[in-house]
């Protein structure tokens, strides 16, 4: 008998396989999948941003090391060394200076000054000496401060080559470049150049009186990724709960026990009796006692005669 009762209960839920309820289930499944996938993707984005912030915090102010320590060859570079300070000695090839255009500084347009530094073994390390504003009369700096001549020791933070970007090209006949693409700069220089990473100058010895504006410390924006991930996950849970509520109500509508409904009504009545009348019931009682016929909205309240 118990098995028959259980089987009957199971049969009552077969309505969920009707076309209407299958459509509801499919819609819920799609909605929940979108929410959970969106939540996961936002969580992954946040993880990437947090990792970048942690890397910057760990490396930005570390003591400088020799260039060969982090870049043992001209093609080597480990992304975990981004922002690390390196120390390199050589002499600037001032006549081979390049300007990376479309570089902002506090939302002002300008250029970054790229000067090759030739080391004692003949290898060339690209040094980004800082930022210059766009000129007042033409699309180039009004002047480019010259670096020191002779031997110089530079301390710079490592940054990866940017690589080519679609639809961005150099301006022919000028020393302006669209991106800091180190292999491209090597082909222009025709010299053995570090092609995986370059240096954003912190200081140089000996220093010059006038130098380009030092680059700002990058601001890593976390954005709303955490809250979007949480909100999308909660939305997915709400979708599941709403579907369960809908099918439960439909089950109760079809197979609800009248005795259970009567018991529930008695329970509500007992609860109302225990809590006492609410404001509406008190108001109705006062109106009845005063002899008013009706207080329905939109109708005049008339006194009985």
C-alpha cells in the first residue's frame, strides 16, 4: 500500500512534462545558465584584475636588479616580472629616438619618448624616458629633451612589448610609432634589440636637468565585477526558486486536499484571533458602530437613517 501511495504521489507531478510546463522549465534552464555563466565569467575577470593588482603591489617598489637577472637573453621575459626594476648601463642612441603617439597623461594627449640604450655587449634595450604633451602648433611635441651623453646607468621598470594592433600604423616619414612593438623597433634600428620587454625609466645617473614627465603608476580598476558576479548568481537562484514555486502551486491547485485547506484556514483564524483585529477590521467595526452604510473608495459615505 505504501508503494501504491508513493506511486500516486509521483503520478501527480507528471504535469511538469506537459508542453506548457516543459516550456517553463526550458526558459528557467536557459535563464539560470545565462546567470551562472555570466557570474562565473565576471568572477574570472575579477580574479585577473586582483592578480594584476597583487603583482603590481609586490613588484612596483622592489629593489632594482641587473637587467641580465630578469632578462638573460634578448627574447626572454616572464610576465611575473612586470613592474620589477632593472638596472642597465650603456649609452643612448639619441639620433634613433622614437615617439609612441596617442599616450595620455591625466587625460591629456601626448607621446612617450623611446630612446634605445646600447649596452657594452652591443645589445640595445629600449628605454621609455617619459611623457611629452602634444605640441601647440602641430601633432608632435614642441621639443624633446635630450638625454645625457656618454655612459649612463638607468633604472627602469619592466613592461612587455605591446605587439601590433590592427588598424594602427606608423606615420611614414616620421619617428612616430603607433604602438611599442619591440620586434618592429628592432627592424627599424637594425640592431640586436631586446624584443620581449622594455623599460619605463624611474631614474638615470647622471641625470639631466630637463626630462620628459615621469610616467604615472598605473591605476588598476576593479570595476563592478564582484557585485555583478554576486547579482547574477543570486538572479539564477531566484529563477530556480520561482520555477519551484510555480510548479508547487500548480500541484496544489490540481491535487490539493480540501481537508488540508480547511485545516489551513482554521490555523489562520486561530492566528488572527491570537493577534487581535488588524487596523482595517477595527476601522470597519467603528464605521458599523457609527451607522455608516459604506466606506468603499469612490463612494460617498452616507449615514444610515
